[in-house]
């Protein structure tokens, strides 16, 4: 008899918890999915950098990406790959 009461209480607890979880999921803000970051190549040191972390400069009307400010400065001075 005690086993039956415990099973009924366990089933009720599972039902209550599942309903609470469903309500919580529905009220939570939607997950924002972002596009994958792409890799870009630094024209000075030839390393690949994640676009979101790259230093971006406009050079002669073209957007160029660099791994660091130092590489951007070297590019501006005309220094290229060593």
C-alpha cells in the first residue's frame, strides 16, 4: 500500500515539474542564433583571424582586415609580408 502511495506521489511530482518546465520554456526569451564567424587573412603577416575580432581599415575604398593594429600600421607604411 505504501508503495502505491509513493508511486502516485512520484507521478504527480513529475507531472507538476514538467508543466512548470514547459511554462518556464515558453516564457523564456528566444535564443538568438548568430551566423558563424568567418576567417579572414591578414595581408601583412598572412595569418587567419576571426572576422569579428579583426582590425578593419578601409584602404583605397576596399575594406581590409588585420590581426592587430601593428599589422594595420605596417600595411599603411607599405610594408608587406616578410
